[in-house]
C-alpha cells in the first residue's frame, strides 16, 4: 500500500524578506505518517525541516517514509501534482495548514474613514517593493484567495481512494464546528474530516473530532495517529457506524 500525507504550514511572501503564515508545526501529520508506515510506503510533504532530519534517523518502521520539503502554497501544489501524476495512492491525508490567502500587494494607509453603515473607506498608496519600507505609520497587505488544494483530488486528479481532510476553526461552539466540518467534508468529497478548534489544540485535553458519513467521534491527540491510520483497515470502513461523543 502507498499513502500521501501533507504536514506543516505554508508561508507566503509579502516581499523578498517578509512572509505570512500560521503557527502550526505539522507534528500531528508527521505522527500520522509514522503510524501509516506500519501499513505501507508513505510519501510525506512537510514544511517542517525537523521532520526530514528525523526521517534520516528513523529505521524502526516496517516501510519507508519518503520526505520532501515545501514552503509556499505553490510549492505544496507542485509537490502534490507531481506525486499524483506518477503514484497510485490508497489513501491521502491532507493535514497541512494551507494559507487561505496569498499577498498580492502592500499599501501605505493614508486615511481610514468609517461610513454610516459601518463600512470603511480607505485611501492608500501602493508601496509594494522588494522590501517594504518601515517608515510608514500604517501599512496594509492585500490578500487574494488561494486555491483549495484538497478539492483537487476529487476534481483535477480524479482520485477515487480514501481522502481525509483536516479543518480548524476559532471561536465556534462544538455544534457549530460539527456543522461547519460536515459541510466542508461534503464540499471536498472527503470520506472523513478531522476537525477541531484552536481551544481544542491549546487546551488541557487536546484532541479533535473524526467526522464521517455515519457520525462523529472525539479522539484525544495521543490517540489520533493510530485512529486515523486505522481508517485504512476494516475496523472503521466509511460505511460503518461510528460512536458519538460530545
């Protein structure tokens, strides 16, 4: 068997010396890759250089984990596209925290006016450069929406195997999280989605909800790699009933 796992975050250039990204390390994705190596070969796309260094010392797994580094959304897309064009995967696990927006311009904010309806009217000057000057009192960076990479599998790549999507939300209730994640799973054609909130990541009982066609199950962080890898076997096929936990 062969699996594809993405892990870590994407970072997008604001100028030649600055970027924006997110705080996620990809350690959960790396742990899933190691659990999957008990079952088959793993191709790991990661932004975390520590993962690649650890792979050089990792000899205990029955099967190989082949790692490749990425930095940006474009890097990750190219890596996924290249692998999907030459490999046949039994399962894909999109754990990477991919930027929803990429910078397309830097602007000096000259004036901001709040209108009667609450909207704002800005007067700005385009100051995009190889290095945006630090002399402006206020700057704003314009972001353009990026392509949803997880959606490429059922679309452009025509992939029909097991697809597991990952999603994080902030400042929502459990009920809202389950509703948002359920719709997100369907929108991407994923068999399962692993969803949590930032509070669930940083809290004293970290974990996530595993959501499939038949329901959802709460899984603690330390149990998550084995549980997700277990989706490959017959213990939790997509059509099987799942436990419900609040």
